[in-house]
C-alpha cells in the first residue's frame, strides 16, 4: 500500500489537520482526513479505466467545519437519532445534546466528526484513535475508539471499528460518505439492491416507531435491483416524510447492499457485520460547491450507513447498542468496487 500525506489546514484552535491518501496495488485511491476520520475522496476506475472520484467532499477544512450533513465523516458516539436526547442506563438518567429538532443526532454538538484523531501509520493501514472523555456530549464513560482504514486487495476499501469504555455506555458507529458512482450529477439513476425484507418505520422526526414493516409492495422494496429514482417521489410516508429515502433497513443477508451506476459502469458491493443500513439520498443537501467547484445539491449522493438501529436504546427487543465496561466492540464494513 502506497501512503502519501499533505497538510489540510487547521482547526479553529490551531490544531493541524492532515489528509492521507492510501493507494491500492491496482491504483485505487482513498483520501482520508484525521479530522473526523473523514473520507474526502475515493477514486476507482470506470468501465473505460478512467479514475472517477465517487465520494462527495470539499476543497477546504473550513467547508467541512461550516457545513452540516456529516460529509464523509465517521459518526459517533451514537450515529442517527436518540429521542429527546434522553436514555436510562444502569438506573441512571442521561441527557445528551439536542441538535436535531427535539432529538439528538450523530453524537451531538461535537461528536466524533469535529475532532482531530491521532493517527498511526502501519504497513497496510491507517489507524485512527480518539479518546472521548466521560461526559462529552453527555455520554457516560471514557470511550476509546479506533477506526482502521485500508485497501483489501485491489479495490475493496475496508473500515474496521473497535471501542472500549471504562463505564457502561451506548455506541453506534458508522461512516457518512455520500456516494455518487458517476462522480457528478444526481443519483436517481443509480441501481440499488438490499438484503432487507423489513425496515424500521419512522415518524415525522425520522425516529423509529418501534414497528418493523415489510418492504414488499412498497417504495422500500430493493430486494431486486431498482433505480433510486423509481419511487423517491412516492406519496408513501416512508419517503414522502423525508423528501426521499432516509430510513434504516433491517439486514437479512449478505451482501448488505449493491449500488450500481449504469452510466459509468461502476458497482459498489457493501458487506458488514452490523444489523442495519441507513439509506439516505441527500434530501437535505442544499445547493453548494463541492470539490473542484462541482455543483452539489438535492440527491447528489447516497449514503449507505451501516449501523445499529436508530434510537435502539429505547427498543430493548432490537440488537443491543450498549457497550459494557471491560467489553470490546468490534465491527467492519467493506466497500468493494468493480466496473463493467
């Protein structure tokens, strides 16, 4: 693996930020910032062999700091939403930051995405580490998290997560890259397949109601390949409430997802050991300039956020999001690229 690095500005308090580029044996590239373990770029070949940047991103650190949307970031401690930012664990009530209407979203006001992580360079990977102190954003326990980024083989980008805590806490770690396998334009023509028979029904605040609904005969049915644009304007609540897709799908097999762009010929196969994947079609991405002056806006990218279910702490019947003191949390997500 070839590794290059360059300065990428500094945070408001003067902490320098570095951009690292990992190159696979076949020439695929991934650029990752130590600010939020943010994936800024992923370059893979299309059907003609031309490298296409399939990840949305910005040219400057200031743009990452100024814009919402978690562009390319590693999200934690708890990705997605927690109702009213409140939960009870071990008989103790906790109040987290409320930063999305009446609810808590993506770790709070600071979160993992707005911090500079420590970096260790190995022969095969970049290992990013963050120590989140007890009480940060309202969470209990000092939690140490590592994210290891590497190319596996020629064209599979792997993210490996590990976390420990000194007090019982909750966690939900994901990556929030906006993918566009054509490199530009919208993603309405992208074809998606999901290994999911059910999804978590959401209310108008995008919080789960607790019901796991079948995808059959709905706009949520991606068990067979289907264009994202086919039903994105449906009057069904599952898309109408959010202006597109923004729901957690209950994974039932592998691969978790396959995304394909007929125009470029690029396909991305997602595998994970997590129980869910949030499909988000950048419904709130306001018009703005991206890398190299690219025009970003509504439906410019699609996120496939492998995760625990949203608000899982309030639904004990779902896979647990609790990390106990002394336990080790480990998970992986892989994005395998090909073209034809």
